[in-house]
C-alpha cells in the first residue's frame, strides 16, 4: 500500500511540476498584462470566428481565458488566468483550474471564452466563491462558431463556451469540471 501511495504522490508531483513548467505565458502578475492578452485573444477569435461578435453583443458578460495549459500523465490538471468583461470593461480577474485522473497522457494549450447570456447567469457566476463549469454549458465547436448567431441555442443557453486555438498532443479540450476563482493579479 505504501508503494502505491508513494507512486501516486510521485505522479501527482510530476503532473504539478510539468504543469508549472509549461509556463502558460500568463506568468506576469499585472492586470495590464492579462488585459492585453485578453484583447489579443478576442481580436483573434473575432477574426477567425466572426459569428462570435454576435454572441459578444448579446451576452451580459464574458470570461476570457487567453491561454489554458493542460497536462496529463495518469493524473492531469490545467491552469490559466483571464478577465471577466462586462461590455468593454474588465470588472474582475479569474483563474481557471481543473484536475483529472485516468488514462491520459499529453499536453495542450487552448483559449476559451464563456459567454454569460443572461444577467442571472452572470450574477450567479460573480457571486460564487468558486464557480465550477458543469454539463449545463452549451459548447460551440470550432467549426460551428463562425456560424453562431443569437438563435434558439444562444437564446436558451445561460452560458456558452467557445474553445479555440488548441495546440499540443492531447485530444479534446473542454471546460467542464473547471473551477473559476476570483484573483487579484
């Protein structure tokens, strides 16, 4: 039993150190750095997926995570930092973290934006001490996001996630199970 515990601890430590070593590029601690990366991420998203402008115009707010780094080797985890925008203004900063266990190996980086389509969904997010993304999030796949408009899907879903800019050697990126926590950069 001790060997398994030591092995589990060693794998956990390896995953944590690998995640930290990836240096997701948000290493600067200033709000100005995060804001600049959020602006750049939004510009890239609008250019690549023009339909997301419609989502932005209809959303009560949006959480922009410019870069999330995810690694896994048996145990896995992800981390990123971003900003909550209401209109053109940043109102708060957040970190996104997740952990997982199972058959997994690899690393990837990606960007994502959570669109809060109702004032109630935005308020629930802002009042939560640690909001966890669940199965109630509607995903807009990369190939669909350029076609996104305020249709039935966007009108009925309180939160829509757009995941894009994936690079790495790990399949699939999702925000389900990710915990978002307010931070002071």
